[in-house]
């Protein structure tokens, strides 16, 4: 009996040792895999949560592109690089956006080049009147030396440009009279979107009033302002046709929005994650650029169908508008310095 008991105890002891060894053997790869999963996630992507804020209506073509960008980055990383989108001003207004990106209050954000001009004055190049005669010229400039110089200037301030998002051309609306020549702006209060557009409104004889995009509908409805400037895409989405009568199409500036990321945050991301984000941003930039022209034409027609009186400035009369806008060029050069002059020269020579 004693021998049997001893044999059983010995058997349990051996089983215990084998179990312990087996447990250690199974834990080693699991520990290695677990460490990789915690730090790098699937396919070698480190886990990261990136908040991305924007202010445009969600059905705007830029917003659609940005939502798809976030979705693709998240999916391609196996969910490890999780881009959380806060649309339509849910997290930040357009006035708050840039400072939040620069300070790291939010990792990524989309805002207009016009508002970035307060940080990088040369960004005002997109608001200089009539320098981009067509969509192709704007795309060429952004894909070339001009775009690179603007990216470098932004990085010096603490924000990396991931993509330029073509918004389309800016136009004017108002409730007082059709704007068929610059003199028709005389005495009108016009909502502006930044410094250079404000100077243009003044050059035409109007009074600029700066306000965020979400405030314009109410201001027009209550006659706080007589008119506004924006792209026809946003005019449709923000239902301007309900509160304004006249639309003038003169394609005075080619509006850009910028997807930017806090530079310090970017520099701390793994190279593989950076590459994924940059490749996806490049695809998104091209898609948005292709939409801009079609959306401008579609939404201008839609506003007319909804009852707005539309005046398209004839090509033969456009020089009058350009001549009246000349003081704005000097103001841009004064504000933007040597870089502004370089960019203007690049655009005018088609480089």
C-alpha cells in the first residue's frame, strides 16, 4: 500500500513538472505575441488613436473624402491606427481648429487655407484674386514647387500638411441687388472668410464682416449681413437659397482646405504608420481634386433651380473686376514677404 501511494505521488510530481514545463513553453511565444499585439498591433502597426476634426457639412465632397481617408487608414492597419472623426464642428469650430492642431489639443484637423494664413501668411496665395484661371492650373501649382514651399512653411510652425483638399471656386451672394460690376458692392456688409478676401471686399466698396461658416445662415436670415462669400458647394449644403436672393459667379479665388497633423505627434509615429497615412492621404487628395470641378457646376445649377438669381460674369468683363482688385496683390505681398513673392511668381509663370 505504501509502495502504491509512493508511486502515485511520484506520478503526480512528474505530471506537475511536465505541466509546468509545457506551460512555460506555451507562454513564451504567447508573451512575445502579446507584447507585439500590445505595442505594434496586427501587421506591425503600433496602436494609436488619432482624433480628426473638421467643420464642413458631412455631405460636402471634402468631408466625404476625409471620412473615407479615416476609414481606410483604420481598416488597412487592422484597426490598430484608429482615426476617430469629429465632423461638422462637433469638436472644434473653424476659428479654434488651427490653434488646437498646433498645440496638440487635437492630433489632426481640416481647415481652410484662408484661416491658416494667420499662421503662415503665404497661405493667403489662394485668396489672391483671379490668379488661378482654371482647375488644372491650381492642381499643377499644388502638386509642384508652390505646394512644397507651403508645406515646408507649415512644418516650421508645427503642423504637417497631409493633403490639400480642393474646395472649388469662391463666389458672392447677397440680398440687396445683383452684383454685376465691382461698384455694386458699395455700402454692402459682406461676410468674409479671412484677411485677403476682406481686402477684396473693401477694394470693391463693401464692408467685410468675418464669421465662421456655421454662423452665416442666421446672419443672412436676420440681415446682420447683406451678403457673403463662399463656394457654391457649401451654399447648397448650408441652404443659402432659403435666405439669399442673388448669386454672382466670378471665380475670384480657388479655395483650399488642408488636412494637417500636429508635427510633434507626427514625428513620434512609427515610420510604417506614417507611410500608411501619407499614401492614403495622397489617394484622397486626388479623389477630392477630381470632385471639385463637377461639384461647382452641379451646385451652381442647383442654387439656380431653387430660385436664386444667378449672374455669371462674362469673360469679356472679367478684366474690370481684376483691375479693381489690384490693391489686394500689394497687401498680400506686404503680409507674406519673400515667400509670398516667390509663390506669386511661380503661379504667374505656370511653374
